DNA sequence: ATGACTTACCCGGTAAGA
C-alpha cells in the first residue's frame, strides 16, 4: 500500500499534473493540500475517471485538503476541521479511513510573518493538532497523519538552515511543537527510513531553487506505533517538481505492508 | 527581514505563499 502527500498549490492549475501523477506513480492513497477551490467547483469527475474515490474539504482562494484512494479500496470520511476552535473557518484538516487505515490530512498554517497574528494562529493550530494527535496516536488501529506541516524539523532538513532563522517554518516554537508530536509516539517515516540523508520536499519558485536543489523538507507522513511496524520504504517524487507548471512541493510517499 | 515567481481573485493590481 503506497501512501502519499502532495501539496498541489491550486488544484485547478495543477489538474493536468495531478492526473499524470496518479497515472505514473499510482499511489493507493494520496492526501492533497492547498486546493484553493470551493467544494462546488472541486474537479471530482476527472479524479474519479482516473480510478480514484475522493473526499475533500475546500475553501475559496486558499487552503483546502482532500484524500484520494484507489477505487479498489474502501474510502470514507471520518470528519473535517480540526477540533478546538469553532471560530476557525480555514479548511486545513480532513480525516478519513481507507480500508483499516485512519488517514488524517493536514495543511498546517505557514505562520509568516513572525511575530504577528499569523504566527500566533500557527502556534494555536499546532496546540490543537497536538490534542487531536494525542487521541489518534493511542488508537489500536493504524493511523497516518500526513500533509504539509510547514515545519522544517531539523538543520538537516534545509539546504541552508541559516536562511530560515527568521522564518516561521523554522522557528523554535514550531520545531518544539513538532518534537512534541514525535514524543507522543509518532514516527517521522521518511526520517526513520533515511536517518542521515538530506531530503527535500519543497523548492520555491524563486532564484531557480529546484535546479540548485535549494530545498527544504516540510511534507511529512507521521505514523502511530501500530502502523509504523508496517513501514517498508518511501521517498520523494522529485521528478514531478520538474514537470511543466509544477507545484512548488513534490509528492512524498511511503509504502506499508497490507 | 526585501526581491524573485506563481496562483487566485475579477479582469490589473492585490494578497498570499514560505
């Protein structure tokens, strides 16, 4: 079972790439972020045509998350929106089930500029995520919490960590909250598989970043103990970042035993 | 702590991303 996360940076602009990605890389499950589209306009038909079922939680212009699963799998929605703040209107979390596996798909707030209200929102959101994650990690069922975390966990996860010292994605507060997640019992699957390697999942559109491999690792697949026992392999589909009209993120994936 | 690029909005200039 191949499980992936892919920040598409606008599903309308990315639809051709997304369909090509599904065809060529054939993930069983993929969580999408940054749909930037309302539910009424979500392109469900071409995705179903590509052989996938889909649940989605959209929003006008910004945010938006979805979970796709191949039709041969059972996909159902468990819930949408992160608990803890009824006033929060941003579509950044959807929870589903694919066969026996619980899948949480998240788009964590970027938080820039720092300090400021956006950074405060990020840290509040991470607090809420910690509460939710604490329930999920203990379940007897396999759980994956995947998505764009907007957190560079460690120095090894940035081509030049010094470039990010003023950035919310590399702030002490965000890194500490991410470590708190791991302390709950979550496994950062890609880091577990490749403990020493520089692995990037995002290259910005500026300064020819991808060609220079000036990237950072912010897209993560966290596994609870039940699922981490089943972890086989993983990687980043870097070639997708080199396709025409790419997202600034590349799909990141793992495989687990059935 | 700016600029570059890209996307979405409503139709050229702003907001946001990270």
